[in-house]
């Protein structure tokens, strides 16, 4: 039977079955990933069984959430079944709202629907992830506390505000040493015979295969438990989406480095990259590619770049600042509650303090 006018309807589904244009209007607390991207992600063979939760009133989408059931490695072959709010393949918040006025009503309902589904799938821990501070995180912290979630810091994320209308403005904003380094990097990359290209649209089979191979270099180098193994189809299909752009560096006919970017409203996000370390050698191709991301953002009119985590020191030298990703965890079974399993999987930490210590060690090593 049809619902009464004004009734809030919350649905759970295995597919994202909403109007992409309406989904794109859910811009709080950050620009959303596109519906076509999430639809593609739900169809790929990845480590993560996606679910979507929508809140509608009178047939109008006003809020949503999404996440994935997965098994999180904690030690050797020991894995904990958990439900992660957000994309298993990307950073970013898994909750989306039309505006601030609908948060108080819809957040508890979406959280309850996600909790019910997570338990049904066998998850022992639920994590609402990637609420940024500084940013909108402060408004969500008391709301999740009321729902019984534990607030836990996750990692520092490097972002760059882009107020400039031309590349020279960005260069002028850098300290003199960093400005000289950026110009010297470009000359060294060109002198070493590398060629840069911006690519849009579906890549050919060879380019897609080369990107997968170069990305696997990084995947196996860092062996990060937070990183899932992407299938080759990801590198064939994601670049074909309207919001995707590839930055490529070649040596002759061989791809030696790439960055995959996603354009989300006024936000430009660096998602995946890869490199052939032997071919690059000591040439500063990585720094050069970072500079090209900034150039693309400036020329495209973006106001913020999300460079993600890792290599924070190098990103700070480019002018980035760090924001902390906060999550909210909750055990979902009696055993998980008694054993505080959520603390085992997501321990309390101070990622900024840990980063400062690591950077101090690196600086001391450089001086020695």
C-alpha cells in the first residue's frame, strides 16, 4: 500500500537503484561518488559485498548511506568480519544528506538499517568511517555518541586548497626552495625523455593492463591491510566514467607512471596510481605528477584536491595541509562487546602525533 504523505521511507538494497541526478544532490558532508561509479563497484569482483540504504520522503531522495561487508585482516591469517560504511576501494564518508535539516531525522534511521544488515551478514564490528576534521566531523561526533558508537581517529589525509586561477599563482605561493624544486623537476623529467599526457575515456586493453601492472607494484610494496586487491576490470571500466581522468607519463611507448583522478563537484581526488621504479630510477617523476595534478585542478576550476594518505611529508612541501579521518565503531555481537573487538580492529591512536614522530626521524636521518 502507498505510504502516507510525508512518511519517511528507508530502503536497503544490493544495488544502487536511484536516479543518478538525485544522488548527485546529496552533497553533505562532502560531494558524493557518482551513482554510475558505485553501480560499477557493486558489480566488480572485489573484496566487499556492497549494500545501499536510502531515505525518501514523498518519492524524493533526501539522504543515503552505503557500505560493504568484508573480512578485515588483523594478524597473519586472522580476519574479522566487519561492515564498513563507505567504499571498500576508496576513502570518503559513507553517509550522504541533501542538507543539514534532514540529518537529525535520517542519520539514526540509516544507521539502524545499516546495523541490521551488517548483523544479518555476520559482521562483528561496524565502522562509520572518514568524517573529516577540520571539516564537518564535529557536527556528527555527538550524534554518533548518542547512538552508542566509539569515536576513533583513523589516519591523516593530505588536501590542498586551490584558490589560484593560474599555475603561476600556485608556484608563487610556495617557499623559494620548493618553487625551484618544482621547476627543476619538470626540466629533469623532460631531459630524461619522459612524456606526459592527459587521457579521458575508456583505455585500450594495453593501457589498462599496464596500469594494473604498475598499480600492483605499489600494492605489493606497501602490503597495507586497508588496501583491497583490485581486479583488472577496474582499470578498464572506471576510466570510462565521465568523472574520471588519467594522468600518464611515458618513456617511448612504455607507460612508467600514472595517476587516476576522480572529479567530484569542486573536489578533485587522486584515487589510484602506479609506477615502474626501475624505469623511473632517480628521476623525480612522482613529484612531477603531483604538480600535474595541481595544474589539472587549477585549469579545471577545482577548489580542493584530496591527495589521500601516505608520503605526507612530500605533500606538505607542495602546500597541502592535513586533516584527520575520524570513524565511529560499534561491536555487533555479545562476544564482540565483551572482548571489545572493535578496539582490537580499530585501536585508539593519534595519527598526527605519530606522523610528526616519523617525520622527525626522517629529518634526523637526513641530517646524519
